[in-house]
C-alpha cells in the first residue's frame, strides 16, 4: 500500500487540518465513552427479577419441598431451578449457583 492510498482515504490526517479532532478530542471521546459505561453499569440489574423465583424453586428442589415448588409467582417449573440446585452442590452459594 502506498502512502497516497492513505492520503486519499483519510484526507484530514494532517496536523493542521481543520477537521482533525486532535488529542483533546480523542481524550474527550474516551472520557465520554467511559462515563456512559459507568452510568450503564450502575443502573443495570445484576439479578433478573424472575431469577429470585428460580432460586426459590431451586431451594425447594434441593430440600425436596415439592409442595413449595410452585408457591412463588411462577406456576411452572423450567430447567433453570434444576440447574441452579445442581450448581449449589458445586458452589455452596445460591447466588453463585444461579
């Protein structure tokens, strides 16, 4: 690739070009991106609201409380509580198992 290819592809790469954003522009762009990511991470739920119900069902499966299996807001049993109760055997903590 010749230098003329880059000159034609990126015409505003000269230091004095008016369209160049410069070091300050790059810094502000990275800072804005970091601020958006911090805001998103602070306002994102770690556990889904229905995840609590799956943990409740997993506890019922683990302790063989079959009558309490559908006593929470979920009236059906999916595979997730079975996987969580199997994960509890490995991690010994319900949140980590989920």
